[in-house]
């Protein structure tokens, strides 16, 4: 069926698929970051409930290193801020990709409509 479509429509369909894949990739990244952000927030809440002299370890690569409660809280807050910024960035990218997807989808529908026998879903 695609061989019956004009090259311009084939190109738009290919772009539409590519944009759809980008949207799926961004959604997966967003889910991962949201999950990591939630874990970081939970760890921060738990850490703040500990006494000031509690023994705290943080993971660095394959090692766990003893640290102070305040230092661990500071590191988690920094990580939380970084993840929040990354989440905002991905959300903006998702919005742009979604707009592009809708534009391409409209263009394909219009092109298919002008072809006569084709109905875009």
C-alpha cells in the first residue's frame, strides 16, 4: 500500500514514525527519572529522621563510604535538584515532540484526504 502513496506522504509517514519513537523514548526516560527522584526523596525523608550521630554510608561506584548525616543530606538534595531539572527538560522536550507529532499527523491526514481513496486513522 505504501508504494501507492506519493513520495511526500511516504516521507511524512516516516517522520511521523520517527517522532513517535522519540516520544516513546522520552516517556521511558521520564519514567526512570521520576522513579529515581521518588527514591531520592524517600531516602532524604528517612535520613532526616535519623539522629545527628547516626552512622551513615553512601554508595560511590561499587563502594560504600562512611559519611556524616549532613553531608549525605546535602548530596541527596543536590541529586534531587539535578533530577528535577532533568525532569523539567524532558517534559519540555516531550511537549515539543508531541506538538511535532500532531502537526505531522495533520499533514498526513490532509495529504491522505487529497488522495481520494485513503482514510487516515
